[in-house]
């Protein structure tokens, strides 16, 4: 790990935690793009079926899935940043994120009539 940290500092001018943030951001973008492609493909497949339920499932699941990829990525980035920055803000922001996810899931389950 020291070798990587030294190499990043000398050649790229980055500290290890900054490179980790960049890597997490790139992986998040990649996962989001893959999810978009898979959801588009699923929508294409479901359009060819007679049932409207599979269309509805893919359509309603798309936005939460894409939002979840970003929230997970940002959460990982916040955890890395939390180790480097002495701030209560990040801890509080992660707690607020968790509460909002629970509220959002409860709201979505009521909207779909699954409670």
C-alpha cells in the first residue's frame, strides 16, 4: 500500500484517499451506465410480451435502481472522505441519507399498494 501511495504522490500528485475517491466515482459511473443499458434492454424485452405488468415493473424499478447506484457510490465516497476529514457533517449527512432511504422506500411501497 505504501508503494502505491508513494507512486501516486510522485507521479500523479495524488494522495491515496484522493485516488480512492476518483476510483469510486469512476466505478459508480460505470455501474450506472451498465444498469441503464440493462434496464433499456429489459424494457425492450418486456414491450414484446402481452402482459403490462412486466412493463410496469421495469418502468417503476428503473429510477430507484439508478438512484440507488448513485447513493451507494456517494456513500462509499463519504466513508473514505470521513476517514480523512474531521467533520461531523459527513456523519450527519450519512444518517440523513439512511433516514431518507427508509422514508422513500415506505413511500414507494404505499404508492404501489404493497404494504
